[in-house]
C-alpha cells in the first residue's frame, strides 16, 4: 500500500496530508518567487512548487498552467528560432556539467 493512500484513510490523515503538501509546496513556491529577483532559476523553482501544490489543490494547477503560458509567450517574443534556443540550453547544460566536474576534481 502506498504511503499517500495509507495516510489519507482517515479525515485527520487527509487534513495532515493537505497541510503537509501546502507547507512544502508553498515554501518551494515562495523560494522560487525570491529567486525571480535573486540570481537563480526562479521560474523553474516556482513551477516546481506549484506542481507540488497542484497535486492537492486545483487552484494551483490553474495558476501553474497560466504561468507556463506566460513563460511561453515571453519565449516567443525573444524572436529567436527554436533551434537557437535549444542550442543555448544544451550548451548551458554542457557547460554546467563540465564546470561541476572541474570543481569536483580540484
């Protein structure tokens, strides 16, 4: 039996689970909002927090879809061709992996 199914058997367990998901997802969402103005992957962390919240709350799913649409529109407004965006993302990922490996072996 899955842990989630087991804990949600009772009304108190359902309440505990919703509060637990709310605290964890809310904390990650707030951290993502802070990263929007600080250096870091703010939109990704924000969407991760909303994804966690969306497992229990329908409103979070709607907000997450709206946020994805806004990010998609912003990406389209850059005017770059899709292959350029993919190349930049792949290059950034490769650079990050190489930098981590160099840092790790020093």
